[in-house]
C-alpha cells in the first residue's frame, strides 16, 4: 500500500529551541521534503501547532500541504482555509489578559497564534513556570467547552475544542492524493498521542520521536534520526516501516 506521510515540525523535523522563533532548519531538509513529496505523489503534509505561515517561513518556498494550529488551518494544493482570529473574540480577550499577567513573569512567553494561544515557560524560573501553568489553566476554564487546553513540553496551549491533529489527519485522508493510502504520522509530544491512536486505529503507523510513554508502535530517538530517514526515502530508499525500531 502507498504511504501518506504526516510530519510534526517542532521536536520532529527540527530540534526544540528555547523560543519558538529560534528553531534552526538543517541544510537540505527542505529539498528532501519536496523530493519525498514528489515521490509520494504529493501525499506529504506538515501537521503542527504552528500557523501555516510560520511553517512557510521556516521551510522556505516549499509550500507543502499543511494542517496548522492543530488543524484549525488547513492548506491542500495551495488553498488555505480556517484560522481567522476574528472568529474567536472570547479567545482574543483571554490573550489580552494573558499578555498582561505574563508581563510580571520573566521567561514566560505568550505566543499569540490568532486562533489559538500558547503559554511557554521553558525559560522561566520554577515558581514563575508554576504561575504560568495556573494562568493558562484559568484562561482555558474561563473559555469553557468551546476550547480545550493541551499541555506539552513546558507549554500549555488553548485551541478550539474541535481542533486536533487526529481530526486534521483524517480530514486530509479523505482527500486526494491521500485517500486510499496508509497514514504514517511522526510526532514527539504528548499532544501528538491522540493522533498516534487514531492513525493506528485507521491501519496506519505512528512513530514517536524521543523518550516518553506512547501509544505509537515505532520510535526514533531524535529529529536528526528523522531527517536521516527522510533523506534516505527522498533518495529512493525502501520505505520499510516494519523495520523501524519498536516504541
């Protein structure tokens, strides 16, 4: 069966950086992604919590298919839908409150994504990190059932309740050129576990990057290993999912 490949960005294609804007894209990655996309007949997409516009900034001019903001945005064959900030007035009010509260917490970063918001505390002292988590939990509680909070590596993100990477991948799998292929998803964080479960349920292969408990069946140690694997596939190497290390 042909493969449909879905790739997380931070912690999967690139190493996690102290600040979201500080990640480094390794030379050759963009070229390998575009060659692999062509080999797969176009069935390759980035599935990320970042906005699609940020992915385009890092993966210069590749214009890959993408599901951004955990699926709030979706771009297929160049057509981008979703992700308008004006559709989320209650969230916009909470973003203002979070920015005001975080001003007193050195090292805490509010990443405003328009239709979602992430609170990062990787650079904060432990006491401020605890306060940051309390803030984002309180904001999510204020917003209620229309939004949900997902906690990752030193980050809490509030996203629309219907937005998950699992839903995004299933939506893409209903469209050409993905339909009829075996879904394969690579991700690194707790926020990817829902998609790991759904991809596995749909007969696909989930690959966890790095340590941690997982429902994925396969594991790679780090983004460098991911890049090496993708480079091999881009060069025409056999796509042997069964030969990958077990999780």
